[in-house]
C-alpha cells in the first residue's frame, strides 16, 4: 500500500501556523498587531488617534481593543515609575535554593508578601528561584535578607547579586510586535 505524501508547508506558512496554532496563543491579524504596537509605544494614545492612524472607525478600534483585553492580550495600562527617584535605587537579584521537598508555591507566596520583592521566577540550574529586589541601600538589603528572606520556611541557601548598573530598557514589546507584524504582512 502506498503511503500518502507528507504535507509540506512553506517556511512562511509554517510561521503563520505556529503563530495561530501554538498552545496558549491567540490568533492576531495585522490590524490587531498594529493596534498593539501603537498602545505599546504610548498606552495613553486615544482610540480615536489609533483609528485615524489605521484608517478605521473609532467604534471598530474600540471593539478590537475590548476583544484584545477580553482575550488577555492586553493585561492593563500602567505608568512607568522611576523607583530610584522614590528612594529605591538599588536593584538586587537573589538566587534561592529551596529545602529539598519544600512546597515552592508557599515559598513564592511568602516572598510575594515582602514589599521589596519586585519579581520571583522559578528557574533551572543550581538555583530554584531568582528574586529581584528594589531597595534603598545595602543596609536595607541586609535587613530584607536577615529578617524576611532567610526566615521564609523552605529557603535553604541564597546567593546575592547586587546590580552595579544596566542598560536602558529597550522597547521589547514594540520590537516583538513589529516582528510579528512584519511576518503577518509577508504572509498576505
């Protein structure tokens, strides 16, 4: 019996299919991506301005934005705060090794309760968790480590990395969306 020929997709069609079919992904067209790009550049831009920029009606843009919000693609609109100007210039990363068999979820929840904890990530490698802290100074770091992090049940060891500086954040969301938009336009 003859085997059916395998289905061969072009690279462009494969990218489009992956964009639309991937687990946990939402199919977005070029207009959705253009809206996301404009909102990523300036979250305060009016829907009327977006409509004018894209040559669409304001109600059509309002519907699309509401759909993107409903799908969870747009998770919110925020002000970007300069934490250093509020007295928290020090960024510290803490790698945490958990006690063998401890409940990582409980460790993460306890860390979330600490006001200075900006972010907690479950990671691979020699550490189990990577925590980003925002602090006033090294005395504040000592206080947070001794009184809060080291007292969390399930924390075995830590390794601390003090940030001495960093690059200005790049507009990652804008660049990501522009790449997706270029792929979408190439597919049409």
